């Protein structure tokens, strides 16, 4: 199961992610800002999104919201957002 090893902020709601399987890709998380219910309500503020940290290989925010790295990896693969980290910029 791939986990996230490292991330880089690219802009509002956009991250570049490096996974443990050697894949890297950019993902737009702006859908979080468009779903102001419950745990996703704080994401209407881009500054809150920027408070993301890695916790055991998963993107996690202060309110406890986290994103399953396996699901994210699968979604990014299906969207064509992942490729081998040929530049060697990963961890």
C-alpha cells in the first residue's frame, strides 16, 4: 500500500505528492473548498488547507480530517496524475 513520503505546496489547494512506490504527481484539492459540510467546512479558507501535515503517510489537518493515501494514489493514477519520480526529487 503506497503512502505519501513528502509533499510540496504548489498553490491554493494544490500539492505535489511523492509516494513510497516511487511515483510523484500533482493534485488539485479544491473540491474540499466547495463542500462546506462538517469536517470539510474549514477548507473554505485556503490558509486552513495549508496547515496540512503528514501523519503516518497520510495528509492530515488539525481538525483530524485525513486523506487515505491508498485512495488518493488510486484516484491520481486513474486521473493520469502520477508518473515515476525520474528527477529523483523524492525523499
